[in-house]
C-alpha cells in the first residue's frame, strides 16, 4: 500500500515560564541536545527567595506559639479552642511556605525530556511574562510519520507492520520503521483512517514537517485478474460489469479485491480476455442483451441505440 505522510516529532513542546521575571542566564546553546531535567533558563529569583524566607520565618513563629500553647493546654491553662486556632495557623504557614518554595522552583525552567533545542526567542536580561514562548524542544530519535489509508484497506493493516519511507529531501535513501497506532475513528468526509509509524532516526537526518512517501507491505506478490476501474458499476451491495458476447451486452455480477491506480482486481465473475464495456454502460438504453458492435478496432464498442461505449479487456498480470 502507498500513501503520503508527514513526519512529526516523537515529543515536542514549546517551553514557557509559569512566572514572570527577568532572564539571568541560559543553560544551553541553540540547536544542541539537552538532558531531561537540565536547567535551560534561570529567572531572577530575588523576590521568590525573599517570600520563601518570610514564609519560613512565619512558620517558625507559629510552630513556637503552638508548642507553648500545647504545654499550657495540657495543664488546662489555655483553652482547647485556642490551641486548635494555633494549630490551624501552623497549617496555613506550612501551605504558604510550600507555595513560596514552588514559586522559587519555577524560576528555573528545565527540560521535561531529553531532546534537541530550537532557536531561542528571548535573550539574557529580557523580562518575560508567564506563558511567553522561550524555545522549542523536540525529540528526534525516534521520529514518527502520520499517514492515511482508505477504509477499504484497513483490514490489511495492523500494529507492528513494517513501513518504508522515501523522501525527496534524501533521494536514493530509504528509512524503515513499524506501525505503532491506528486511529479508531474514521474520517467521515474522506472515509479514511490515520495511522502512525515510528522510524529510527539515530543519525537525526529526519526532521518534523518533512513530507514522505510511505510504503506498507501487506503480503507477498501474486498474480491477479485486473480490469479497468471505470467498467465497474454498483447497485446497492451488488457490483457488476457489462461484457460483450457475440455482439450482445451481458450483465455479470463480480466480486472485487484490491485496487490499483485505474484498475481493480476481479476475484470472481470474469475470465482473462473477457471484453468489458468501460464507457456508456451507465446510460438508460444499456441493458442485458442490448445489441453492440465493435467499431474502430477491438477496444471500442457502440450500441445500436447510439449508446456510445468503449471497452477494455480483463488481463491477468502481477
């Protein structure tokens, strides 16, 4: 099976800060590989550090007050409600300290996975706001390709099947991989399903966005009886063709198989060499037993009721 696909990164993200601040330094060079957890940007953390110290100091005071009240409460010198209030104050201060710690951690922007960095969108010393794009990070090895196949071909594909890619960007080279996922939803407009294959890309030549020709092997080569696709007609669930037998149109029900560009496989109903009408058979005067005669050679047929038609032959070939 043949399809046209588009390459995509296995993982891809645009790094954005969750807090605003001025960039103090960067921890990478544009286009280089980085490790998971590596610090890529450091924002000014002076305010966050001050907030954390304040929260920790308030927590220490609350802890001390609670300890004293607990001792006095054991001697019935302080009411239980006062002790409970101090205990609640400690919980609030703990939450504020945890929040300040989180805000401080967010001033260091780290790589969520190992990958390749793109081009920086900001510079050292620049003030950035929450959500502003800083740099793209992508994982190139492995890389994936998305492509679509008609619903009639889905029975021939499954996860794990081998795919081969050729790209205009790398003439003469092929890249191999395997199908990793088949979208369970059929596109109602195109009547096709999306598939995703994963390709080894250790050399990192393949990049997201490249177009690729995808070949998916579904079986061994074999001979088949092929007929011009335009000869095929359908009424309900029945598929049929008109053949020419002794100058008469003969309607024959057929069962079809695989399709090639412009041709369709005939599994049953026809024999090699049968003459099939490929044009004009949809006209109202065409019917079983209609008189036809060959004109202009063996590849053209015309009905005597001026139902112009042409014919082709069913051929057996690989």
